[in-house]
């Protein structure tokens, strides 16, 4: 599990914009990311612990990868929906 910082997520989003992987919502906080070129599938999970944000991806990367960068956009939309639903 890796902590999301403003710096590392910005880099990951940049990479995601260049590679444009496909993101599918599995459930809230869980996303399936597909690399359109290789067809490889990865699962990204988001966590919130004591106000800090964390993410996990099942690819080989040991830092915030572009799969996480690609899913965060979907995650923000989902989080807003949840917030609206519970409000
Ligand atoms: Zn990854």
C-alpha cells in the first residue's frame, strides 16, 4: 500500500494521460485498469486511513503507478456520488 501525495499522483495522472488505459469501476474504491495495447489487467484499490489517502495496485510497480493515476479520476467521481448519496 502506497501513500498518495499531490506530487506522486500528478506524475501518475500525467503518465495515464499518455497511455490512456481503460478504467472500469468494480465497486467503490476498487477499479479494473486495462492496458489497451497489451490487454493486461490490473486492479487498483483506494484506502483512506486517518485522513491520509493510500492506493494499491497489483502490477509490479513499487510506487504510485499510472494505473492508480488512471483510476483516481473515476474514484473522485465515485466518491462524489457516495457523498451526495449519504448527504
Ligand atoms: Zn499499477
